[in-house]
C-alpha cells in the first residue's frame, strides 16, 4: 500500500495499470459470473460474523477478560471478523458480478492488502495463544511474566505491527472470478507473475504457521501427560480428546490454506485445489466460531445466555467429572503465583 503514496494513486502504479481496457471489457475478457457461489460466500461471511458478535461479548466479560487467553481470543475474533469481510463477503460480491482486478481496482487493491494483513496478523495471534496455553501448562511462572495483566496487550501489539507490515509494505492479493480466489498476480500483464511475488508471505505461511502447528502438537502431548494424573478416567479422557480435536481441526485448516496459497502463486495447480485453498482460508477465520460453540462451554453458555436461552443444569455425573478435572487443575497450579489455576482453553 506504500506504492499508493509513492505513485499518487492506485491507477498510477505501473504494475496495476488497467488503462488498456474499460472495467466492463476486463470483466468480459477474464471474468466469470458466479452468482450461486457468490451468494453462498456472502451468506457464510455474514452468518459467521453475526455468530462472532455475542462471542466477543462473552469473552470481554470481567470474569473471562481477566484471563490472558480470553484477551488473546477476543482480539483474534475481531481480526477474524475483518478477514471474513474480505475473503467471504467482498469475495462473494465480486464472484457474483464476475469481477477481476481491473473491474474494481481500488476496492480490490485495498481489500487485498487488508485481507493479507489480517491473515498474517491472525497467524501470529494464533501462535501467541498456543504459546500462552503451553506456558500456562508447563511453565506457569514464565507464562505469568509474559502474559499477566496488561502485558498481554504488549504481545498483541506486536501482532498488529506484524499485520500492518504486510498491509503497507508487501504485494497485495488481487481477486479474479475466473478462479474464485485471490492471487498476487492481478492478471493484467502476461509473463510478469514473478514481479508480484510476495516472499514475506511465503515466510509467514511456511514458518509461522508450521511452527504454530508444532506448538499445538506439543501442547496436546503435554496436556495428555498431565491428564493421566487425573483420578477419573472419563473426565480426563473427555477433556483430552476435545482439546486435541479442536487443535487438530484448527491446524489442519490453517496448514492446508497456507500450503495451497503458497503453491498456487508459484506453480500451476488444478482449479479444484485453488477452490479448496480459498475455502480453507475462509474456514481458517470462520471455523473457530463453530468450534467454540461446540467445545467451549464457557463461550457456548455465555452466548446462549446473551440471546435469552436458559442453559440446562448439568447432570450429577457431569458435575462429578468437572470436580475431578478442576481438582487436577488445582493440583497442577501449586507453583503458580497468586494461586492461579491452569485454564485449558484452545482456540485458533
């Protein structure tokens, strides 16, 4: 986006000059109208964003927000909402009209910069969240030193600057309805694909996302080892399986989106794989809403409460299992400052 300042406008940037044809001609030459796919994407993005709104309300409640993990999760949710506005809602609009970059150059250039920045910002926040959970589990004193109180906001500040770097200083992604996705090459000039290459994005998708996946695996293994000491197999196994399932789903979606997006910008891949990569990107920002509702009782019950649905009382067995699990958490937290317990919460 710094090129806008350098050249004075988006249209004046040499590699994004669409003056060869009118917007209508560009759409007729390279675009494909996809009204059904466009409507589905817009409905998906709007629906998930509406689900996220009461979730944020639950996360920022005093009881939850005093925990560092909920601070991180609430900020990640805001980033997901912004990202879905680009990769689902705006993408749906562009697909519906069969647009290419030169159909709406200003909209697509800015939206592409923001969408890219939100993805990279979310990657760092996800890494911060799993690091927070891992330290809370294995080394509470270090976790408290890094994340306690307002220090969490300092950590999140780094993710903001990281995302802004991609927005301002790197090549934006550009939409094409022909492939129903966003490429770095706006497909204006032939034979210039390499001039649009974004190597910082390559670094982010290969190293940051891969490292985050490794941290999730370590977290699941460490959690499983901790839960072996729980007296009451049903509570331990249930919690362990749920957390592992959450982690596996989140990592699988993010890893697939990362690898496919890197590949399709450097080599030719089949159309179905391109679509899968874009869907994975959409799920990477939208799936946590569904995962939270299904697996996170705190958020699920809070959302139900906010929309006026009474939560049923737990059965005696559920209460017993929860007490067993809570007892194990207390036993694990004896070395933590101020007697804080270890909160087992996993999110994207």
